[in-house]
C-alpha cells in the first residue's frame, strides 16, 4: 500500500514539474486537475501499461523494446482524453547558452527550437519517464 501511495505522489509531482518547464503542456482548474491527472497517470502506469506490454510482448521482442516505448507514448497521449483539462500543444524552446566561466572552454549554446504537437508529445513522454524514475530513485528505501 505504501508503494502504491508513493507512486501516486510521484505521478502528481512529475506532472507538476513537467508543466513548469514545458509551456506546451498545461492544465486548467488548478490542483484539482493536477490530482486527477496524477491519479489517471498512476492508474495507466500501474495497471494498463504492464497488461499491454504483456499482451504485446512478442511484438515488443521483435522490435527490441521500441513497441513498449510506443505503448508508453500512447498512454501519455491517452491522459489528454481521460483528463480533458490537460492539453498538449506546440511549444517553442527559447534556447540556452551556458555561461563562459573558463575562457579556454568554448561556450555551449543550444539554439531555439519549436516542438510541433507530436514532437512535444514524444518529449513529454520521455520526460515523464525520466523525471519519475529520478524521483522514485531518490525516495527508495
């Protein structure tokens, strides 16, 4: 029970963190929607994804894990259908330049880029898995 509650809290925190850095991923109606979205994503991660991965195991084996990743992408897309107050749209990354602290090292600059809907969906699905894995790793006993 404690494990399930921790995963629910991680889902809520992860969705909140993703809305902070990605302007193309928004939710309306405040924390009520955030909690509903966290619960839906927790349900999709805990129940639906393992069942789909088990059913589609032969295809996942043949594609060397790519199809399992596509299942996760589809479940993140399904979140927008189950929680209509969540929206995914085009997002423009403004770019970033690291400050030049050491003169001998060249400055790293990431140019601005516009993520279309599907590109942003892929970025969000990857980000959800990455951020939730880090949070789960931090809070493991």
